[in-house]
C-alpha cells in the first residue's frame, strides 16, 4: 500500500466531498478545499431560503451555445486550435431526445469540466466522442478538421480515450489483457509479447500508485480496482484527448489525489482532459474551464476562475430546487418490514434494517456496494445464506417472489427495460401485469377491465402516452417508469421497494416521481428506496442508510445527513464518525 | 488503494519457490487440469480391469477415432469462445465427405490433395454463410446454425439421392491416409496434433485470437474497445466450417462407405467434447488443447466400453452423464474461484 489504505482517518486537502460545497472563495484552479462547508443551494433540509431562483447563467458567458473561442477571454483560446470541438450535436433514442445541443471545445493542455445533473446528456456526449453513438446532426472537429467517427476504433485512432462511468472489463481475461486488448505489444511474427505487456501494465500501475497483479483475472475485482484498470487503459493509449466520465466516483481520497497528479502530467504533455464529475470541488481543483449542460443543451462554457460553485449549481439546475416540506413528511407508523442479519456470502453481510409505514428509507452507497442485491434478496429474487426477512410480523419464505408479493411487497427494479417491463407488450398489459388475478373471470383476462384499470392509473400518475395498446417501448423513460410504478401500485402494496426510481428520467418527471413517493408515504405505504443520487436521497429519504462493500456502514436521520457524510460512509473514509 | 492486493504482487514469471499455495493456485487456474485428471483416472481404472485397453492396436484405433473429433473440436472452440455456437458442423462434414469422395468415381486418377481442397472449399462456403448471418444479420448463432444444420443436410440428401460411395471406388492412396504410422503412431494423429497445437497457439498468442476471448467475455466491452466484433466472429465461423469440410474428407478416408447420413449428430458430440474440455459454454475462457483432450476422453469412453464388453448402447447415456459432471464441476469451480477472489479483495484494506 503506497498510499494510506490503512489510514482511513487521514483527511487531506482535495478530499472529495459533496457537490455544492464551498460556495465562497472562487479561485484559480488547484486551490485547496478546506473542511466541510455549508452546503450550497442543495436541499440540505433546514434552509429552504438557500434555493436561489435562477435568472440565467452568471458570468461573462451568459449566452447559451456561445460560438467557440468567443467565450474565452484569455489569449490562448483565440489563437490555439481546439484539439477537439463538438458543435451543436443532437442525438435522440426513439422518442427520447438525449442531447439537443451538445457543444464542447477542448484546448490542448487544459482540463475541461463537463457538469450537469443526471439526465443532462453528459454521458451521451461522452459516447458521441467515443464513437459509440453517431450524432443525428452537428459536427465534430479534430484539430479543426471535421471528422466522422464510425465506431470506437475510429475514436481511438483519432487519439480519444474514454474512461466510462461503469467499468467495461472482460471478466475472463487478465488485467494486463484488459488494458492492452487490441493493442498488445508484439514480438517477431506478430505474436503477443506477454512479458512486455505485463511489465508495461506494472509501470502504469506504478504511475497510478496502486498495486495490482497484471496477471490476475479481472473477475472479482472491486469497483474501485476496476476503475483503476480503466484509467490505466486510457493512459496506455497515449491519447491526446482523455474523457473521464465520473472517474472518481468509486475512488478513495488517496487514489483521487493520484489521479489528479496524472491529469496534471497529461496536461503538461499537451493532452486535453474532459473531466466529468458531480463533485464540484474536484472540478475547481483540477479544471481550468467548464461546460455546463442542462436538459440535453449546452448552457455555458467559461473559465472557472471567475465562477463559484453556486454559479455552477444554478446553471446546472436552471430552476428552483425541489423541496419537500416538513408537512409532507408523514409520521412513521407500525413497522412493516424487518430485515435481520441478512447475509449472502460474498455479496452482502449482516444487513439489519426496518421500514415503518409512512416512512421512506433511502439506501445509499456506491454502485456495486450490494444495495440492489439486498433488495433482490428481500423480494425473494435472490437467495440468502443467513438472516431473515419479516413482513408485518410474518417471516417470509426465502427466494420466493410470489410469497413476497402475497405479503404485500412491490418491487420496482433498477433496470426497468430488462426487469421492470415487458417492452413489446402494450401499456395496459404492463400496468395490469401484477394484478391479473383481480382482472380475470373464469381464467380469462377481461380486456375491458384491464383497459379500465390501466386508464385509471394512467390518469392518477399523469402518464403521457399515445394509446393504451401501444407497446410500452414507445414511451419515454420517465413514462415507462410510471408504468412500472403503476403496475405495483395497482396491488396496493404495504411496502414498495424502488431501485434507482429516477435513473435516466428527465427533470420534470423526476420531480413527479418524488412527489408520488412522498404522497404514497403519506398514505401509509412503507418505502425502501435505493438511489445513487445524493440530492435525491437527501430530498426523499426520511432515514438514510449507507452501504459499503456489502455492509451497512452508517445511518442518518433526515436532519443529520449531508452529501458529504453519506459520501464518506459510502467510500469508507471517516468510518469511525459515521453511524 | 482501499482494496489492497498486497500479497498478489508477483510478476508473471514468478520464481518457483513461491510456496505451495501459489502452486496449487496455479494448478487450479489451469482449466484443463481437471479434465486431464479425469482422463488419467479413467484410463487407469479401465486398464486395471482390462489390461488390453492399453495395447498398441487399441491405442492406434483410439487415436484414429479421436482425430476427426479433435479437429472438429478446434473449430468449435473458436466459435464457442466468442459466445457463439456452430451446430452445422455435422451436416457440413456429411456433405463434404460425400462430394469429395464421390469425385473418385468419375475421376479415379484425381490427386488426393485436390479432393481435400474440394472438401475444404465446401466447408469454407458453409462457414462463411453462417458467419455472415451471425455477424451482419445479427441473428443468434444458435438459430442460424440450427437452420443451416437442416439446410445443409437437406442439400446433402438431394445430392446423394439413394446413392452411396463404396470403399471399392476409393484409391488406396486415399484410404491409407488414416492407416499410415510412424513408430506405431498414426501419421494423421501427429498431423492433427500439430494443427491443434497451432490453433491453440493462435488463440493464446495472437491479437485476433485474444479478441475472440474478449468478445465472448463481454461483447459490449469488446465493441467499446474497438474490436471488429463482426469480422472476428465471421472468421471463427469460417474456420469452423473449413475444418468441418476437411474433417469430412478424413471421415470419408476412414469409414469409406458414405451415404447421406454421414456425420449426423456429430455437432452435439463435438460440443460435448469442447465443454468437457473446459471451454466455457458462454464464451470467454477455455483452450483448444482442452477441447482436444475432451474429444480424447469421449473417444476413450467409447473404446473402453468396447474393450470392457459393455454394450455400446450404454455409450450415449454415459457420455451424457459425464458431460453433466464436467459442466457441474466447471460451474462449481468458477463460482468458488469467484467467491474466493471476492473475499480476498474485500477482506484486506477497509
């Protein structure tokens, strides 16, 4: 361990914290961040006045989609050709317009931040730059020359390396092969030079300050280690443009510090780094310029030096923050769900929790920390090795979704396309799917009853659709999610488990889903919500549990929680203070 | 690093004195070790019951019987490793066997290499057809090759009609191919062993070979890594088809009586051999050598049942049972390994 893995208490400048912290002291890049500061206009609970109404982005660059170059006052931009420029790119997936105006410009030697809320279109822009998606319109310039990337190989050849948000490794292959796949060093006769490949991998890891065995099969690596492998892969490309989509999400403070050193080295060598992060103080620490996106549109591009975190948040959000007033919070009633010492070997360990009627319990943590697996075990999809699940005083049979449903549990899974919906079936069939026993007569489903049932829920949830008999795949993501919710609400569940209920949903619908969850809680439904979005966790959760690597590491009441505390518990820093 | 791997800091060429734990781990990691152990135990048990199992004649017979299967297993391995499957090889073999061997009737003097080229050509054409439909048509390979299994067999039946090639029409230079030996070992077995060695080496040490594993391990990641997925899959099917074509000619030389049923059901035997040999059925791992050993094991079972005087009626049931055992073992080992790795990376650090 070169760097502090065994000293979790060691906080240092640059420790990742919550987005929105540090609203004061706008400064040049590389400034140190101090201790926990008051959160910015995030709904941290007791300060509704902090939510500033937005009147257009501040600062020198107030025009959306400013022409490249014009928004940068300093000398280099006027003369230097951008390494890469994406101009007014648009990309739709079916009815969903993921990116309407994707505009970004990277200068050699700069670290450029791309920020925006989830669903703002950042990841789609990344995939356009990676050659994965071809934009419907707009242009991509490399060194001022228009290019078309037909696939990821083209992007690599053009010198663009991408670190994806979710690691994309080959589990059966060694770490070294993962890094050098398709570009393995060769010896005479075009054979792979395994020894050199391992040596070069070891060098990359030395540069990153981590110790991993290059020959190890990558199956079973922790999320953080997988992310390290991805970073090493991008470094090995010697790319001129390096896109990092939330590279720090799973990393510890020491690893983040290492990564930033590497970013500085890359910049010094003239490469451009596109840095995507939700942690704004990281953005201020490492980047020189920033581009903000909102609802698929470019909002502003500017030097960071003149901006504050507040300015960025306002540009990202572009509206009043959602609030959940104290009056909307129901008083928790009887215990509905009790989970005791639930363990599934190698996946999660000794999970105990309870959810009361009218209470929304948010389960936070990093992707891969075992949250979804716990939910799946509670609902009986996966087995567990020890512990028990008690629903309204009755112990549930293991591994039986039927028993869970009969006991009054509804489950809205993380992946609605694969697990939540039958995409080729109609809207009404999907809504009715979990309530068929009530809609049939003599073993046959009554189509009229099904239609009435679905139409009723469509109105209640404000579902936007063409016809109830259209395939559900035609709806937008947010409306698809409403269909999944309707499917379970139709059964009047006592406990609703929702896994990432607003992933990939536009902001307006997201707020609707939040209000809906609050209303259900008021009606006495117990809700267990898994979410990776800290603002959502803080906004919706009455109680917040944090998981890390398969264990519950912290519990916060609604008032005592902050993004920083949750993040610390989720990444294992400050593990003593938590809980 | 929170998830330390302190004890795993060894370069690839680790010194031999690294301790017994390392050694067992290494053996554990070689997927073929299980199947080799099963083969050795099987041979030992059979020989102790019936020593004639290991006499020269029986061993020669065993090797010759294995060659066609082992060759087919090489092609199938390339396909399976990329998370695909080729079910058409039995039909390709049948068509190639009949068409190539029937050339000797009207053209008794035709050079043997030309006959092999014809068989190879038939196989390549079938393989390219399969590959194009999978790679470009994006149809699942199970569906495509299930269809071509019947289509090619249908063509075979049309071509053969009620005829058959009989041994008398085949020249000695052709029928002697499986019989020639050096130091008691059939030439053909040596040649096939070399071919399999080359194939295994290709899969292990060349970029395009490794990319097949990458595609099988995580197709989406392979695309993101810029691997030409379609082209690689096309090549795998083409090679598998070509090999099935060649195997058809060898089959004709070996059995000498060829009608429209030649090679029926071979695809499943070969896939069994591949899976028994440690190639993961969902792609990403396994080797051509393992698959060849799998073929050898299945042939040995066949031969042992003969030698032991057990009715060959038992053969299918027993090979099916062994297949189940092998797949279960494979699954158990990989689950254990995964859990062990996870525990190790979770246990350290904090």
